[in-house]
C-alpha cells in the first residue's frame, strides 16, 4: 500500500519568512496530492491540492510542487503569519488516501 | 468550500455505554466516507471506509463489532463505539469524499470522546 513520509515534524519560522514542508510517497500510481491544515481541537481543512498531471499550483501565499519522477511533493508558504501556525498534513491518493505524520508549524511574531 | 458536519463535538460517557457519532455532508453527496482516530500530536489513523449501502471496510486491527459503522444515505455515516472503555478515549474524525469529483476529501470537525 501507499506510504507517505513527511518532513520536518516541527518547523519554527519568523513572521514574514517562508516555510517549506516536504513529503515523499511510495506508490507511483497515486494521482492526487492534497494538503491539510489542522488547528488544535478541529478537523483538518483542505488548503490546496494538486493532481499528478500538474507540476505546480499556487494560491496566494501557498504553493505546492510535485515531482512525479522522484515521487515527492512540497508545500511552500510565503510571507508567513502567526495565524499560519498549525499542524499541516500531506496526503497521497489513488483511491484510499494516506497521510503523512504531520508538521507542526510555529510562526513567531 | 464543502461542509462536513460532525456531531457531537465532545462527549463524556461511562465505561460500558455506547456512543454514536454522526457525520453529514451538507452540500454534496458522498458515496464514500472515512473514519479516523487521532491521538494527541499524532497523525490520522484510518479506522474504516464506509460505502453507502454496503458494509464498511475496516483496517487491520480495528474491531468491527466494537466500532459499528452505518452509511445509510449519500450524506450520512454514523460511527457507534459500543461498550466503550477508557482506552477508547480519543479524537475521532470523519471525512467525506465528494462523489462529483471522486477525489476531494473534506473533514468534519472531530469528536473528542472521553470514557470514564
């Protein structure tokens, strides 16, 4: 089955800096890669996603890149703000969706 | 974006009782819904896949007789924790796959279960 690895497990940045979270997946057939943001005591919220036929997607301060050959994808957050502090999960899916272990992002004011 | 409503958000029960958690997709149809368990500071652990009109598929190690799942309509799935024990205390989250795209997954807000 699919195995998703996510790094780093924790990330601390200064407000205004960029944050990058990386994930690798094992099943080359996976074709859909979403990213979720989870705040304390809440369910994960879909923030951006990318399909396997696209290499990069951007939505305001958030971007995701996908390298199918290397089977890795990354989340980039620019101009970070304190409200970006949360746990971020990557996932890979063909039918069943498998999640990375999560990255706890802290943005210091 | 699509909304998934999960209730209750928090429940405290006595050991030996059963607890039902509801998961509803409010503005889309979901042929498939998923149930997860999440421990503090850990990732989402898939418990079972719920398909409308058929039996749920449980992940290895998850007791189907303890965690009863019903997906009677395209917008509602329920998880019943039967004969709950303190070790069942956890954060339970549901998600629903949008049938229109068969791809995007939207999550409920979670249920914090505490068994005394």
